C-alpha cells in the first residue's frame, strides 16, 4: 500500500479512538488467568456455523488492497443473529488499519456477545488493529505460524509519520485524556472476555512489560521470582502461536475444519460464509483513485504556471472526489 493511501486508510484517524485487550480467564485444566471458558451454544440457536472473513486492511482504503469495514461487519453479525447461528467464526488475516473502524468492530463484537452470540476468532495473522479485534473474542484459534500484536498507533501529518505517543510528548493533559479514554474500553473488553489489559498495553506501548506465570497469569510487572517475562520495556509485543497456546490465550489448529470440529457443536451442522457481505472489492474505488491522481497532476501543472484560480478550482474538485470516495467507503 502506498503511503498516501495508507494515511487515508488508517493513520489520519488514529487519534479518534483506540482499543486493545488482554489475556484470558482461568479454566480448571489451564494456567490460572490464562484461558477464558468457551462460550456455550446460545439458547434456541440452530446448528448453523457462520464464517465472516476479516481479510485485508481494517478500512476503508483508497489503495488497491483488500479491505473490510465496520458497517458491513455489523450487518453480517445482525444477519447471523437473525438466523440464530450457533457460532460466528471471524476468519482474520489482516495487517491492521484504521483505529476508528477497529473500535466500531470491537464494540459490535462485545454487543453481540452480550446478547448471547458465540463469537470465535480463527487467525492466520493479526497485526495492530486486527490484533485488538482478535482479542475481543472470548475464544481464539491460531495456525502454528500465526502472529498477533504490534499495535502501536501511528499517525501521519505535515511533519511525517510518527507514533501517537511521541506526538503527545510534553503534553501531559492530552496524554492523560487519551489514556483515560483508551483504558475505559480496555476495561470493558477485559470484563467481557475475562482478560487482563496487560497484554494489549504491551502491544501498544514499548515501555510496558508483560510477565506470565502458570499460577497468577499475566501482569505488567514481575510478581514472583519464577515469573516469565514475555515482553520487555523496550519491545513491542507480538505473540507467536506457541506462546499463545502455552499461556492459554489461544489454541493451535491447522484448518477451519479443525476449529469447527473442536467447538462441540450439534452434529449435521451447516456452514455459511458471508464473504460477499463483508468484503469490498477494490474495483469499486479504482475510478476514484484515477480521478484523484488526475487532479493531483492538474494541480501540479497549475502550480508550475502560477495559475492561482485554476489551482483553487482543481483543489475543490479534488476535495469533492475525496468526499465521494469516503461516502462510498462508509456506505449504509
């Protein structure tokens, strides 16, 4: 993804909101505070399994990359609920993207889970915003090669690209406001999933540490001499499948079929994929990309000719096209 479109896809919206979560609650046969109890099948549900793909950028984006948005995701969840699905599996393979979209998706997951829907994450890779979406699910399954993490918030502006934390240096009130707002949703997610916010903090902030023990689970500091340090104070946390299984965050599976088989669903179930509902084809945006590129060239020529009236007119056309593209991205 080129830099201009990545900025539109996610970084510009980074200061809107952020979300992150931690580690799971205990089971009798797992390390304490390490794994959430699997959700039960919702009362009155069918034996339907719904698979919702979350592949590509947490968008929208004007680049040619694949992306998904919050509006379509919410509709897919509502559709699954109306069809009384026994379980919804989020098939996640994403480098991350816009944090405002991430927050909306997470809230939709928490709302749906609160109404009794069983939502499971099946992860290939989940970076940044996608990692935080993953951690909003009570049950997580990963491939042996999966990675989840690296959720430092990046913003772009006139001075280039930087982390949000660095941009806030020297402004304690702004930093406190941001952290207070962010912590609130972390706590809500932790309460919903039985997780500590310590994992997410280590994913977002390289100054945070993460420790784990089989007895007390995760912590942001060392509690006992035997505790294992998972992430140091100068690192950004990315979890491997091995660490996630060892600490009870996730279970390793080799395929979607293995995931479904492990969910103890009624026999003879049907699986539906909502690919068309959630995935948005980049072809819909290519005409906008072409128009934006043409306007940029026209503006450059007008600037070379010092034609101020022409520059002003072209910039209005550019802004109009950009607004139209954004409206398409957030279609109702």
